[in-house]
């Protein structure tokens, strides 16, 4: 048993360091210009960290504005944060609108049809719908095309059933192309200028996420930023508004050794025989696989930490188990922890390294840790 825990460890688990998360949030918040609002993106169960504890800690840090992907996620956050501003970033289906209105969620609209549908349902329910207008500046996903935005601005402004709260866009290549990001920003600014200034002053206007902050404009009309993966420990890019911040990793991903065995040279291991032992070898079977969030792309590529030592993943990752070479671990035993992301006895595997060996991106890695993997929280506060 690990002395840090009062109950036996599960077969695989994610450790969430809430004090580290709070320190990240405090640093980010302190770095923002005074007029810029912190919108915390907590979609996909708080990027896999567990939305309930994440939102509670954000509220304790003074963050009262959240962004989610859909109405169901918004309802979950509303239960935890009754007074917060909660914006949906994705499309809302017509059948989801009544509950979204009941939960006072701010609904994103992209075209005239959505506006008419939302206004009709809001009128029928005798409610006013909170609305953000999404503008497509080159992502090709949410939003009215920027050259046509003025018509949507007018339609929302003229509707008695709609309460216009903000306007936003999304950058497609903020982490890879500052030039294209600046083109999108210019398109967005040109569209926003078509909003009468008196109305514009009352809106929340945002374009930047954690990656886009490299090119963030401190000047108005921007008065909010969407902070997602940065608050969970992803390092800011050089030149970023947050370049001087060193966010701390919040999540560690670990499993356990379930079996140790010796096999002769020439033995193929795991499905499809993608790895064959070149010599008599000791291997260990870990009690987690792609059913827990270890990508199959990590097969024969990833490394794990066991007792502070790096050892390789060998063979195909399977649904429930992963094999590792254990020749360098003569003392390894059943029950030992194996770390895919995080620290072990002074050694660390970062999420960046994990992703580079697994053909995925940090966002994907975090949200792919499945529901059967319990989250264990460090630094919980007793209410």
C-alpha cells in the first residue's frame, strides 16, 4: 500500500494536484490586463480532471465565467456554480434549448436559422435567451462567415427574445501559424467594428484561447480570454502573454504491475507479434491499456517509470493490459506503480513526452483517460 493513501490503490488512476491547479490559475489571473476577463474552459469533464472539483477550485479563486462544449456540460457546471456565467461554445440542438434556457446558459448562434429557432422557443417559454454570436474567421467550424456577420448582429440586436451577451471567434492555427492567426484576428476586428460602439461596449468580446495568447492584443475591444489547457499545466509558447509563467503539471497518470514473468529469447509478445524478445527477458504486465487511455500508438514507443527508472513499452498496447520490459528492474514486484505521465522518485515523464511517443496532442491525451480510471485528488478542502 502506498502510504500517501488510506485505501488500496486502484489498477490505474489519475492523480489531480488541486493546489498546483490553483497556483496556475492565480498566476494566469494576475498576468491578465485589468480589463480582461478570465473565462475558464472546463469542457470534457474539465479536460479529464473532473469538472466538479475543478469548478469548485476555480470559484474559490474568484473565477466566475466558464465555457463548455454543449448544453449538457453547461447543466453540470450550473449545478456547481449557480451564479456563474456559463457559455456554450458549440451548437445547441433545438431539443436542448429549453433546458439551456432553464439553466441560464449563454447559447452560441451562427446563422439566421438558429436565431429564429432560439427566439421562437424562448418566446414560447416566456424567457429571454442569452446569446453569443460566433464568427467564422477561417476555422470553418462554428460561426457566421465574417463577411456576413453584420446581418446576424442586426438580427440578434433586433430580437426582443434574445439577450445579446458577446461575440467570439476561434483561431485554427494559433499554436503553429502566427501569420494566419493575425489574418483571422484582423477579420474578426473588421466584423466587430460593424457593431455600433454603444452596443459593443456592453459585449464580452474574445478570440484567444491558451494557444492564441501568443498573439493576444491587450487593447480593446478584446475584454476576455478563454483559458483552457494552460491552467492544467501546459507550457505557454515563446512570445506568449504568459511566457513568464511556469505552470505546474496538474495531472499524473499511473497504473500498477499486475504480473512479472520470464520468457525465452525469440518469444513474440502481445497481439500481431510486433515485438519479439531478442534474449531471455523479464517482462511485466501493467494493469491498464487503451481501455484506460493509453493510446495504441504508444506500442513499442512509450516509456514508463517504475521505481524511478525508465523502461520501454513492448508489443501492442491491449485493451486492459500493457507490457513493459523489466530487465532493468530486478526488484520489481506485483503492485508497484508504473507512471505514464508524472514523477517517480525524482524522474519525470511530461505530458509532452507522452504525447510525442503516442502520436497525440495534450488535449487528446487528457480527455482520453477513461471513466474507469478513478481520479484521486490531492489538496481537497473540507467544506
